[in-house]
């Protein structure tokens, strides 16, 4: 069964003004929907970033895959690597770690690999989780993902989530998300306000939700000394502390000085980062992300390495739609040592999607593994057309949290080892 054609459709959908160390989300989020069509009539789905530079790399790589067998994982990867060449992906919003050529190849390859696994599952009558070794859990727990945020975008009405700029606002947001989705753990995106204010927010969450695991992720906005101070002040409160300070060496300095494990999706983002991070004891929890670790199969290999070296696993989330949520769920269902609830942005998308409703749902904070073969989701053609029209009209071609923030605060600087 060979690849006959690949279709790439960039889409845009509404995004709330979520604050982070790099700035604030723009009104439109971008993704690319990938369809791989075979000579036997089966189609597989993938989803990835929608920034112009990434889309251009996808368009360069796609023709190189035509004619290959959908099972030829290594040949597909080699073709993508050849098409990408020596390019290095540059993260415009600064929240997913350093760039490298391997990370660029992996990020371009990932949606094609997911789509081929979707096809292989459909052809065999198996779920993608079955192809990854079989599910070890029937439903994948996700975490409530809290953000400091404005009430609405400038010159727009207040959105349904309202403002969250203090501990009371954060707790109210948590009550909304936990109440609607049943999440059993909570993560706060930090690096927005001075550390003492974010410490107060975490304590307010602990008071409001005494039985739920808590996390905070300041996206490397703190110095090592501040990270140590915050870690000690939140002793006994946090499940883990995610990326408090930049780089492997900075994390290695903090790790032995705080009582909780350090987690990362920023200082370890590709295979070459694992040896030094492990040798220096920099992290205790790796947040995997198949979008830039090279797809689902390569992510299971990373998970096996983590098990060998005693690293725990969670899963990173960027703004995404249902194809990615399905892929994340299939992967997490099949990884035995992924023992922390995964991140997800799904609540912030407010029902906007490109998949037919019903296959993916949250039950007590977890997504049950879809029963249908492959990824278990079907493309909603009308919704895809609508979101593609959004892309053509919105005027945004790459995510830039910093530039958007500077429209409101011209003096804003991204917060990296700032406090």
C-alpha cells in the first residue's frame, strides 16, 4: 500500500488571550491538517503546527514521500530528512525549547508518520495504540491547564473564561475547568507575574483543591536562585516543578536543592539532549510531545529510554485540535511508564475542531480510547473548510506571542531567567 497523494490544509481558529513568559496568544491559532491518501483508497490524518516556515517545510517534504509504502517508516524518515536538509526550526514563541536540525526533521516528519499509522490501523482493523504495543489503559487522564489571561482580546468582548490576573481569578478558572471536564490534576502556566504572586496562586489552588496534584510551569522565567527559593516554598504542594530556569546546566543546579522533581519540555527536546540531562541529574520528569519528538513510534522509543534511566513521563501540549488529541491519546494509552496526567489545551478551543464530534470526549478528566480503528477520528469536511477560510482571512501566518503583547505593552520583554 503506497502513498499516492498528500494534502496539506492550514487552518486557523479562535484562541483566548492566554498569557505566558513570551507574551500573549493572538486571537487566531494556526495548525496544519495533513491527509495522506493511498493507492488502495485509504486516507490517514495528521496534525501539526501552522506557522508559515513550518508549512513551507511540509510542502517541500510531502512530494518526497509519494510512492513510498505506508509501512516504510525508516525510508519515510530518510526522505523527510533529505528534503529538510540542514534547516533548523526556530520556535517563534520561545516555549518549546531550543532548535536543532534533528528537531526540525522530527517536527516535519511527525504528522506524516501519524497519518501513516492511522492508515495502517484502518487497514488492519486495529487502533493506533494496538500498533504501538497495545493499550495499558483504556482512558488517558489529562490535567486542567490554567493560564493567567485577560478578560478578552483588546477591542473585543470578554470571553466566557473571563480575566485571571490574581489568585482569586486563577481559582475561579480552575473551578470552571474542573467542573466542566472533571480533571484530576491542575497545571498553572507561570512566568507571567513576579514569583511571589505565582506562589500565592499555587497556595490558593491548594486550599481550594486539597486533593488534586498541582504543577507550575514558568517556562524558564526564573533564575536558578529564584527557582530554588520557589521550590522550597512550595515543598509538599507541587507534584513537579516544570522548567523553572533555562538550560540543562541551570536545571541541574536547581534539581538537588528542591524537594520535588523537575520536569521539562524545554531543555530536553531531542535525543541529543538526553545523555547530558541524565548525567547531570537535571530532570526527573520528561514531557514528551510527538509533534517534535518525531511522531508516535519514536516517542515510544524515548519512553523506553526514560524507563531505563528512571525518568518519569508526562505529555506536553501546545494549542491543538482533535487529530492531535487523538494521536496524543493513542500514544499515552500505549506507554506504560507515562504515569502523570497529560497536558491539553482542548478546553480553550471551545468546541472548534476539524474532526466529527463524538469520538473524543472527556469523562472524569480522561479521554477514553476511541473504539474505531486507526486514530479513531473522522475528518469533518465542512469544519475543515471553515477553519481554512479563517486562515485565509485572519492575516496571521506565524505565531508571535511577543509581538502581539507589544501592541499593548511596547516595552515588553520575554521573561527568560528574568526573576
